[in-house]
C-alpha cells in the first residue's frame, strides 16, 4: 500500500488503486499532477497571506503603511523599517488606539518613544521637580528645596534621568535640549547603548598568585553594565542599560546580607556571578570595592566560605590570600553601541551574508563537523564528536580521512570559554583545494549554526594555509563570532576566500603582542578577503588582489597605519578606518577615513557620502566631506571614545558635525554604526512627539549615554 504524501495534496486524493498502478508504471501520473500542485500551493499561500494581512501582528511589512493610513497614523519615517526608517513600526501601528486613549501621560510617552526608536526610554515630568513655596494645606514632604548632603545615594543620581532633586525654574526651551525645569516640560531620556549578557566566561588572571582577575577575558578594564529586566520603561537605574555604579552594587549587597531579596543578584538570571572551582560564590559573599589598587578581601576563617571583591566600574575582581585557583568563571554584561564585533548577540543574518560572500551556496548539512567545548556536555547530536580544544578540532579537520574537493566542514565552539592556544605551525588550519571550512561560535548542533549567545576568546593566533593547486570549486575559510587576542594570518598558497564576520581582533593587550589584532595575508594570487561587522587593529596584504570591508572598524597600528594593501583593490562600505590607508584602487561609500589615504590608481574607484582628510590622494569624490577647504577646519569626525575597551568605542559623539552625523546616503551617520540609524530614529521621534503630547506640554529629548 502506497502511503499518502502530505506534500502532494492532489495526488493523495486519488484512490489507492490508481496510486498503486501509478507506482508500478514509474509515477507518470504523479509527475503530471506536480504542475497542478505547484499552482495550488501558490494559491493557498496567497490566500493565507491575504488573511494574515488583515492583522497588524501578522501582516507583511509593505501592508503597515496602509494600516497606518487607515488609522490616520502619518508622519515622517518609513513604517516598514526600510532604508528610510530606523526600526520596524509594527508596534507603533498596533498601539495607535491605546496611545490615543492615554495621550500625554508618562506611560504613553515612554511606550510610544520606545516603539519609534527601539531604545529604552524614561520620561521625567520636570514640572513636578520645581522648587516651590508650599502651602500648609497641601504639604509635599518629598519636594525638598535643599538636598540632604548625607543622602549619598540620592546625590549620586544628580544629573541622571533618576534625579529627584528640586530645581529653580529654567525658562529655556526643552525642545532644544537646553532647559528642563519649567512648567509643562517633560523630558524623554534615551539609552542608546545595548547591554550584552555573557555567561560562562573565563576571567583573565592578571596575577593569579596575587588574586588579581578581570571580568574581560582579554584582560582589559571595562565597566560592567546593568541590563533591562523587562520591556517596560526603566523604573530604577539598574533597569537601564548603563554602567553599574559601585555605590548601587554596594547597596544591593548590603540589603541582601540584611535578609532582603535582590532582583539583581538572586534568581535564575543574576546580574553578575563568580564561580570558583568548588562552586559558585554566593551573592552574600561578594564585596563591592574600589579595586584601583587591587586590594584583596580578608582571608577566610576556618570553615568559612571565601569572599570575593568586585569592582563594577573597572570590571575587576580579587580573591583573598591563600586562594589561587587555576580557573575563575564569571557572568556579566558589557555595553556596546550596536551589534558589532564578537558578542553574544544574534549573528545569524550576518553569518548568512558571510556564507554567501564566496559566491557558492553552502549546503544545508555539512560534510564534516565537530564541536568544541572546555566543559563538553555533548553537541546535542551523538553523531557529532566533541573535543576540548580548538587545536584538537583543527587537527581532526586536517587529518580527516578521504578529503575530497568540494567538502564543507564546520567547527562550532559551543561555550564562551578562553582557549589559550595557538593555531599555528603543525596545528594551523589547512584548506585543501575546493574545500570550505567555517569556524564559529554556535550553540546546539553545529549543523544548525545557532550563531548567538556565545563569545569564545582565543589568546593565540589563527594561521590558515591552502596548499595545492586550483580546482573548479573555490576554497574558503569563514571565521565568525570569535574574539582573538593574537592575529589572523594566511600563509602563501591558493586560498580563494577568507571571510571574517562578527569577530574582534583589537584590544589594549594587542600592542604587547607581535602584530596583535592584525589580519594579514601573503602571496595568495586569487584571495579575496572580506570583513563583516568586525573590529580589528589593522589589515596588511601582500600579493593579495582584493579586500572588502562592511560595517567594520579598523584601528591604527603603532605606526599609524590601519590598512596596508597597496597591491590590492579595496572596497569599503559603511566602515570606520582610524589610521592611514594605502591601496592600489579604492571604492568607498558611507564611511569615515579618519587619516590620510594614499591610492595608486586614482582613475579607478570613487568616494561617495564619506569623509576623508583633504590631503588624501584618492579617486574622485561625490558628496563627500569636507565639501571644500573652508569647511575642512570645522567638519571632522568626533567620537565618544577611541578606547576599544570603552562602551562607546567608535560611536560618533553628540557634538559631531551634522555633515558627518547625517551624511550617509540614507541620512544615517557615516561609519561603522550606520546600520544603527541613530539620526533617523531621533528625527522620527522628534517628528512624531506632537501626536503624543497634550495641550500645554513641551517635550525635550535627552541622550542618557
């Protein structure tokens, strides 16, 4: 008896006698009905789509403007979240009627601003904070004209969105970000930084014998962040994606030791944890301290559990004397302006772009795969082996039996641990002719490529080589989601494609290593190097024909050179290059070249919607900055910080000239964070605020970070 095929709705309706006879004849009737079934499936999908388009939750993106028009929801921006808009406006349209019912209330303003910008928002009614002469019949005990100088917790919040200190009247306009404290003024405070949670990270031993460790696996000082506990507006400062203050953590730990529950340190998802070899440290055993001088907690008494000192401002921790474990694991959150570089954010869209960069589609299932984890618990698939080091995984790839051209391999790192090893020499990655290999951070089965939630760190160098000749299939190496403290090098050979996506190869420690943070390639005459959403200290190419950058940051080396690719054709799209550039030809769009660029073939290529110093020797420019010599002294990029360990690394400062902050082709900022579309978000919010304010209110938009 031939079973009914659920994917063939017409064929399975035939009587069994006809299907059996059709199978005996080689399925000619089934082949005939396949044409009818294809059209039937298209018709069914169209009908299902028409039904889904009746509802804002399930409609297609192109339907949103029509639904908004029915509700009278007009205004600037693109409701689909396309090139003209910042974020999809599905929630904005869905909440239209509810927003109108509670127009002008703080809760409605917060929800609307979050729907428009996609950022956490806190609304402050500044008219409630005016210092006034109180009536004895209507006392307001909380409205104190003079702050209590003994209340250090309240004083620490002065100037923040959580400041409750009264002020005298300020008559300047809030909509120009100047005045705040006046009758009818409300302020919308936006947090643009995102807090990325990392779990199972190996703390870095600065001096294990002295008990000195850093939360950052690269050994840098970086602030620990709070993260939003829900989608609602931040009610407390610990609900906002902002650096965690020492005093705030100290208050939380003090209350916890007094027996009060803690929403930050208790529960299944604590804000930070420290785990020693004998188990996790209880939150009550943590001490918040200023560890600028690396002070250690006291040694534990007999039988007592050890205490651990934590400094959230510097991201440091110290252990008591007599305790020197080989491994300390931590969980924490760090801040970033966007999904750039190595991180636990969702990289699946970037990974799909990286896999398509070679021009040859990747198969649904790889021919060869292996999982890597320092604490192996299985890959989720018994057929996939698991090893504890990257070197063992690379050796298994290099020595696999029966290597053939066209094979696709996957090495999936399935934790956020630190791998203190070098993939060089005998353990370097070999890419035979026609083979392709991807090394990525991915949870679950390697074949599923679940590229999110992990941030593994490699302290050494990755070296790749493609010996042998050329075959019909291109040879390719893809690195995704890795934090590399050393460098990435390609030895002379015949590699066709190197793609580095969602990786970080820059940091304070890079300068102490030979060529740390560098991507270099030598004598590969067909090699095309592509960087996507990557941060590195520089790129150096020798006898390599092609380099492409997209949404990336290149930092300068010690000699000030960020890109040394004189024999290569270079394409730069929405990237920030902080050092000098040398290239054979250059095409640049929506990018910032902070230092001088030297191009050999200036008759080829172009610069469009980008910034380059006036003394650069580059191809023809189109709508670039500075526009003329008169503007050269005024129009120049300004950044929040150029420290790779700082949360705002590479982000344009608020006082950056508008010609650069809004100079990209789509009206966004030039440089690596063009995809954030910050100017478009702020413009959309400013253009739609009047629809949400009741009569007599004036709103100001303020940046909280």
